[in-house]
C-alpha cells in the first residue's frame, strides 16, 4: 500500500486530504481544501510556501494547516466574504476558488504564520477511545485506579476526560451529572463494562497530567479561536464540546505543562507510582509529529518502565494514531506485566464521531 504520510508532493497531499474529508463527513472542509489547491499557482508568500513545502506535507498535515488559516479568517470576522461559503450556500460553494483566492491575496501576511506549526485539533471526542481502552484494561485485571500521562495534549481537553459522561455502545462511564455527553456511533460489540459496580475507591482517576510543545490556554479567547479554526465547520457538535471544555477549564484548569514529549515521559515514568494504581501513557493523533528521535526515546523509556512493572504497579500504553499505510486511525493498547504486544481494540474516527470495536 502507498504510505500516504510519505508523500512528497504538496499537491498530492491536498488531493488526498480532499478525499479523506469527503469520506469522513466533511464536504465543506473538502471544498475549502480543494479551493486552496486551485490557487496553488497564485501570487503571494502563503501559496509559495505551500508549493515549496520542505517536509512531508501529509505527515505535517499541511492541508489542515492551510484550511485552519482560512477558517480563522472567517471565525474572526476578518474576511466577511467567506461567511456564505462557511454557511454552505450553494452559490458560494460553486465560487469557492474565487472566494478563497481573493481572501488569500488580501490576507497573505496574516495567513503565513499558520503554516509554522501543526494543527491543534484537540478533540474531546477522542476521550471515548481512551475510556473504552481503560474499560478493556480493567477487564484484563489491571487496577482501575488510573495514573494517566498524556503527550501532545494541546489545550488539555482530554486531560479532563474524568469530567465527561460516556455512552459507549450502551456501556456507560463517567459522572452521570456531567453536562458533557460523549456518545460516538458505536459499531460492533460494546467494550467490557468493567466500571459497573465499581466504587470510587476502586475506579477513579488518581491523576491526569499532560504536556505539549506549545500548549494552548482554553481560557484565552485568542487561543480558543485557534482551536475553533482547526475544528471542521460542518461538525457542529465539536464546537459544542469545545465550548464545554473551555467552561470546564475555567472552573479548574487541566494539569498541562509546556515540555518536550520525550523528556516529559521520562520524568513522569521516573516518579514514584502508588501501589494499586495503573500508570498509563496516552496519546492521540500526535505520534506522526514527534519525529523518529523522540519516538525512539519514548519507546525506550516505556521499555525500561515496563521492565519494572508489577501486578500491583502495572504500566499501560494507549495510542489512537493513524496507520501510515491505510490512513485509518487505530486504537491500540499494550500493558505490562505481560508480553507488551499491541492489542488492536478498534478503528475510530479521528474526531470521535464513531468507534468500530474489534477486541
């Protein structure tokens, strides 16, 4: 199979992103990406940087960086002419190439910085995959008092997963009184109902810590706008979840720090682990951005910690990441003591719309 992440031609990356958006219920985002591609040969530094991208444009999520830049122009009110397009009006959709081209010309300098870093697509819907994986780990007999560490946490939305209520194929989890209800379309059998009947003494989140190389503050309107810009406009439920997460962060901030992912993992794993807790490394849609050196360092740190794991102080690794060959997002879990093999639990939508349970 073609390794889509290894694509070298930015035009091919944009074409693949268009197909991916259409296949994942985002026709408006697909149209925006298509219109940006149609303007590749236009004037200005923004499209010149797209054309001459020095890295791997698909692995670097270049099309989504560009789409986020245009969405921000609309959300901020800086480019009113884009409002009919983002409203999905037929005439504007038909004229998208011209509307996008004119916006790029008028805002060339403002758009350029959006290409400097990867998209911040922090999405509460991914917590459904994390929770399902924890239910599965509990069913394997691991202690259900969780000491969680997350890398690539962005604004820390998934570090607040203990505040959300879940319906996972009919299996409920999380606080019943929560105003954040996460219920992805569930395909296949439900996950184990490992939380049923558990008391707070035996099923609880002892800690939730995370890092990001450039963390965002949900309580800062400008940074919240950045997150909203990377949210696909047709997925309105994602905006509602983002608004709740911002409210929740204002009540109690997530435990999020700025740090290199490999250094953060090594430091977190070196801290004492309480008896009767399961330490869990978690990450979603971030592995591709870390690079081979950080990936190797994190893998080595986990291997060293795995060698020290005991039944009373086990270690687990939950990952929701894109398969580089199929571009499908896979939920995999490893745990120790044990053989540490990757257990494929599910395929999942990148933004939490659905989960196809395989375990």
